[in-house]
C-alpha cells in the first residue's frame, strides 16, 4: 500500500481552482494551499511540491486533507473569531471623497484624525486613523505637508514697522561688519 498522496481533479474542480487562484485578494496561506492542490494534480509528490513552494511537506499534506474534507471551498482561511474588522462602506467613502473634493476647492485642508472625528460625528463610523489613511491612499488621495506659517495673513504695514524696529535694535558693530561683507 502506497503512502503517496495523489490528487486527481475533475475539469470543474480545475476551473474552480483556476478561478480561486486568479483572485487578487487571496491571503498568503489560501494561495499556498491552492497551489499545493494544483501541483499535486499535475503529478508532483508532496516533497516536490513542498520544495517548489518552499514550505514544509506537512503543510502540503494538511492542504490535501483540507481539500479532501471540503473540496475547493475548504481551501480559504476560516473566519477569525472576535469582532469583525472595521469597514468603511461604499457610501461613506463616496461622501468622504465628496467632502475632500469640496474642501480642496475651498482651500481647506484636513488631517486624518480630523477626518476620523468627522466620520464618527457625521456618519457614526468608528475607524482607526491608520486604516483611514490606508483607505484614502488606496482611493487615490494624496497628502502634502502644510507649512506652519501665518505670513499670508500678516499686515504688510505692520511687518515693515517690525522690520524697522528690529533694525534699530541691532548693534552698531553688527551692521558695520555686515555692510563691509565680513
């Protein structure tokens, strides 16, 4: 009796596996298990598959047992226990994008913590600032560090008066050496 694991997929299972592997949102381990099944179906042994995928043969055997227990549908990761992750819904993201576009046109800038607070107050959405930043980056929003200056709001007459007052306060020796270029 041979102890070699063999997998023979039907045409429907191959198509289903191909569709699964074509998805871009697969977790690392789901993709690994699906690749194990794909390579075993092509006649490779568990040690060869483990060598090709750079994993342990026990991982390959585990993927086979998982597949035999539930088919292609058993390959993805099981749901994690605990609270579900915070998700910003499509309508919330659209409203946020509209707010940012209107604000940019008006010259108003937002910080991520301020946006987070706005989402909590206006939309009732609790989300971390880091995750909100990541979602904004994925949606194509970019940030630019603003300067901490009020120069654009200053009165030019007052600025000239302050410069003249500073000029009067400078010591004579400093002005003299400055004038000579020393």
